[in-house]
C-alpha cells in the first residue's frame, strides 16, 4: 500500500493518476516480455548480450515514461496518455529482439497483437494505420537485415516473407476494430454531452403558475434538497413580487414582470426572500411560457434552485477580498498583480501614491504603458523570466518628478495554476532608499578615514592592488609615495589634540590639491599618508609631485580659533613599480625605507 501511494501519490491530478495506472499495466506487460526473453535465452533462442540489451531497454523505457507522467511533461503532447509513442517504442524493442533470435521468430511476432491491444481504446483508424505501417516496415527491415547480415539464422526465406504477409493481413483488422470502438466512444461522449446540457436545468424544485402569474404548483425536484421552506417562498395563489423580499430592487422586479407579460422565457432570475424568524434565502428560477393548442397563454412552468450557499460563499469571498484590500493598502510595501499578458489587475494604495497614478489609469493597462518604454526595456527580461515560472528579484532606481532618486527592490512571484501554467505575476516593490544610503554610509565608514575623509589603509591596499594589476596588464610603471609629517608631535602636544586633528585635515586638503583626480591619497597612520600615482611615464614625474607636496605642507598653517601660525614639514619616500618592487609589500617597504632615509637626511 505504501509503495502504491509512493508511485501514485493521492495528491496527484486524477487524470494523471489514471494515466499512471494505465502505464502500470503496460509496465507489467514489459515485465512479462522480459520474462519471455529470459525463457528464450534459456532455450538458446537468444544470445545473452541481446537479453541484457533488451532488459536494459525495458528498464530505461519504463523509467523514462514514469518520469514523464510524474513530472507532467506528457501534458505537452496532444495525447497525454502517450499511447502511440508507447506502442512505437514497444514495436521497436520487439523487432530488435526478433532480429537477434536464432529461431522462434513467428512465435515472437504474436507480441505485436499484445501491443496493438494496448491501443484499441485510444487510437483512431488513422493512428492505427500509421502504427501498422511502421510495424510492417520494421519487420520487413528485420527480414532484410537477416538475409544480408545473419543468413544462417534464416531457415527458409519464403517462410519469413509469408509471416510478413500474415502480419500484413491481420494487423489492419486492429485499425478497423479500433476505429469502430473509438467512433462508438465518440458517440457516447456526445450523448453524455447532450445529457449534461439537458440536465443543466435540473434543480431543487419545480413550479407552475397560471395566466395571472399566481403560483399554482410547487414540488420537489430531482435533488436531495427538495421543496424549499414555503414560509420563505411565494405560496400557492401568490405572485412572486407579493411576498416580502430583499432583492432585486423595484427596477429588477419591473424588468422581470415585463418579461412575464411579454410571455418570454427567462433563465436564472435571482431573488432573495426573508422569513419571519429565519435568515434570508436566495433562490434562482428559470421558466418557459405554456400555451394551449389554440395558442392561448396558460401560464408558466419552470424550475428553481436554492442558491443560498453560493450567495453566502460569494459574500464571504467579497468580504475576504475587502479584508485583503485593506491589508494590502496598509502594508509598508507596494504591491501589484498582473495577468498573463502583463496587464495590471490590481494595485495597492502605496503603489498608486508612490508612482503618482490613479487606479483607473492603471488597471487593465500593459506594463509598458504605465512605466514607459525606456524603463520597460530595462525590466522586460526580468518579467519574461518570471512568466516562465521563476521567482525573480532585482533592483532599479526610479527618479521621481521632483528629481529625487529612489532605490527600489522588486520581487516578481509567478501565479501558477493547478496544471503548472503561469496565470500571471505578483509584484512586491520595496523602497530601499534609506537602506541603500545606510549601506553606502557603512561602506564609506569602513573604507575611509573618519577624520580626513581620505581612503583608509583597507581601501589603500585595494587601490594598490588595482594599480599593480593594471600596470602588469599594460606593462607600464606607476609610483607610490609614502609621507610622514615632521614636527607634528610637538604641535599636537602643545596645542592639543583638537588642533592636531585640524592640522591633519588641512594637510590632507593640501596633498589632494597637488595631485590629479585619478590619483589616490590615503591616510594609513597617525601622521602618515600615501599617494598612488597610477599614470606616470617617467620616474622623475613622481619626484616632481613629491616636491610639490613638500612645498605645500611647508607653508604655515593657521590653527585654532585664534589662527595661530604653525609650521611643520614632511618627508616623502618614493617607490617605482617595477624597479623598486613587483608586489604590494615590496613597494610599501621600499617607499617606507626611502621616506626614513629622507627623514634622516632632513631634506624632505
């Protein structure tokens, strides 16, 4: 029982489950075929290699077919049962076996009839004819191959062709019988369809009224609910509109009475009745006028159905939809629903407020019409992927009419139907601008010096690696400057840390003023700075820049609230790639050593 539930799970679509059970019967026939192949081998009619290949093919075909049915891939074919495909595969495998048999091929040919029985209730005459022609052609090919490649396996050639003729005479009978059976099945389906159409008006009760539209008869219909409670329906001798009602309104009753006065048939006229101590009951009636032999109008006869449960369900659905609408309008995200053609079906309050549209200007319109051609080209690929059944998340920036840029995260969720088809999409859009800005702030804090705003050691190392990679790729040189301030500690000790911080910010500004936009200035220590010059043609260009920086820093600084005149100096070491080092550590060490020598020499 557990194995059966695993192979055909109860949750599977009933039609698919039926196809799987039918496939199981076919698989049993394959198992029988494998047994017969083994017996043929035991009697020496088949070589072991052919038995192994045939058995492997049995297993492969059945595994593939089972996977096809379980995955639902078979639903893509015009015949989801894959009957013709299974028959063609079985015939091919049978002919392969017959070709390798040393004797007994006539007996094996009876397998064709077992295979053809599998299609009797599924294939029509044309399909049976195609399978028959394929079978005869395959067996003719087997005979030809035996004659030219294994003549020792043929005892008498005429007997082989006689077997082919017998097969050609018998197999068409299946086409005729199968066609007749399917014709009968088609007639039966048509008959069932007519029966369904005739029973569409089956109902809970039937009724009759006279020429004055007074109720003369009410009785139980063919359903189990029987005659409705007369306390809530028109009673004998009354007209429908003479009983207290909830709906329709006066205009609705007037239209119904006009149809009655014109002696027209009517269908599914709905009204609600209320009793003295019971909740409202909803009824739907249909009726046809009745005339006597002289053509005089005699009244109406018709049927009625109690649709109270349906109306309550519809009201519950409306209440649920309203609750969902209120919920959607109050969640802190934008939501939208699209149909299979990417036309808007619904949007929430946050969506229309953010994009500045009205609901009337969105519902029913295509995505392209609402967001514009340019934006549509940007996001079209994401929507196409989602329409293929894949959830998609992407980010984009939208500029509002006031020029403000907002960062959005969009999640597209496919609306998948019961059969796996994509019926549309749901979009959940979150404004992540604040998160994005906070993320950028975090990145800046992580990679920049909080005092000077310059890149810190972490970002400096990254920029140095980039400069190395580009220089290696383009076979060119670049320079690294390592700078240390002279006489900074006395200033810091005498004027205080606030003055020292102010001086460091001023030093950073002066260094930046002496280099290009493409150069990198970083603070890597208390009073230590580095400069990466990625674009130099000669080594003396770096020396020129270094001298400019030394001169700039040597100029007096006005520090503190009273503008105290302070003068410091700087020492700079220069390392050139690749002359002074081929990796980051070597270049930094070379520049640091050169800076130390400059500081010892006292000449900057």
